[in-house]
C-alpha cells in the first residue's frame, strides 16, 4: 500500500473561553442592538463601521465609537455566490449617544 497523501501541518485552532450569556432584558433597557458585518474605520481607529446587509444592493452602514459599544455577539457568518464569507455580529450600543447612519442614493431629478 503506497501513501498518496502526507500529513499536513494543522492551522492553529483557537478556542474561545466560555462567557456568561448577557442579560438581554436588562441590556435592552439601556442599549440598542444593531446587526451587521463589522469593518475597521478607514481613518479613525476609535470608530467601527457596521454594514447592515453587506451583500444587498440597497445596503447602508452605521458608524459607532468603540467606547459606546458595550457588548458584541457573534452571529452566523453569511456567504455569497462566490463562496466569500463575511463575519456577522450584533453590537449593543448605549442609548442616547451620537452615531452616523449612511445611506447611499443615486443623484437624479425626481420631477419626471
């Protein structure tokens, strides 16, 4: 019997430590949950961009200060038709803070 495949070095397997689940009832009193795919802000490392529906043609994004985010929960990743996957999270953001919601639109004359 000849070997046709050899052992390969396994990648590092990260194990996340167990964390107590958040009390969502108490958290909802002082926070609002936003879901989407997180990205680094291109200019400011103290901010995070959260794209609401990254594979949609009508998407928008939120911009939050990192210090205003109390909890980040992992959600199932999403995959597009080209087998590219994106991480999805739920961010719990303090109520009353100032954030940015950006919605792209096409510039056009709306009168006819």
